[in-house]
């Protein structure tokens, strides 16, 4: 199992054969892996002006051994967990009480349906939620569909804002106005610091 616990690596061994086309076609290369069963897998395909070319038309110029690592997802665990919405302050109180009883933090994504960055970030947070499936619960609040008292309670001024709440209070937040993968990394760091 890999470091994340989500993927199982499988090591495949094979032979790489590099083919070279004749002088007329400007020495384009094709990488080919042959397995012990005699089947071939193309690692990369190069195009000539007439499209992809078949390696059998080229001349073999070099052989190498190759070790390839392939991974498959652990299907016993979900790859995405849909975030649950928070509708009002009473609902937030119930969630915080339950989290406090279980000694678990929660993540709240404060977003809006009109916010493109919020919409783009949500599925990435749902993938992250699957990684922390039993440790942290992920929620979202659409600020246009809830009472403003809830938005004021979160002290939200920009969106998306991702907050970590623990022991009934907000401990840290990430304001996600930049690239989604950077926001996800900042959320991971926040989780590691407080979880």
C-alpha cells in the first residue's frame, strides 16, 4: 500500500526498445515496452506529419531494461465523499456538539453558487474528504442560501474560505482565491496542524 493508503502499487518489468525512422522522417523515436507475455505497450506516441507511425516500420537502435510502477485505487474506500450542507446556526451548533463529543475537528467550506473558484474547489475538497473519511467531516455553507447570522458567525468576508473548527470554535482558515491545488495543500497543512 502506498503512503496515502489509497493506492496499491504493482511493479511491471519489461524491455524498452527504441525505434528510429529513416533519415527522410527526421529521426523520430517510439518507446515500446515488451512484457514477458510478448505483448507491447507504447509509453509515448510520437506523430509524424502523416500522423502516428508504426514502430515496425522503423529500425531498432537500442534496448534497455525498464521498471514501471503502476497503481490502482483501493476500491474498499470511497474516492469522493459529498460534503454535507449547513443550513443555519442551529444546524452548525448540532454539528459542532457532535464533533466535540467525538473529539474530531470539522472543515467548513464557505462558498457561493456564483463563485467560479468555489465551484471549482468543491470537488477537490470532496476528494480530500475521502482521504480523511473517518477522522474529519467536511461541510459547506452556501452564503446566499443561509441566514446572514450564520455568515457573520463564521466571520466570512471572502470566498471561498475553508475553516477548521475544533472544540466548538474556529481554529484556522484558508482563503482560497488562488489555484485550487495550492488551496488543497494549505488545507492539508491546516488539518495536520490541528487534527
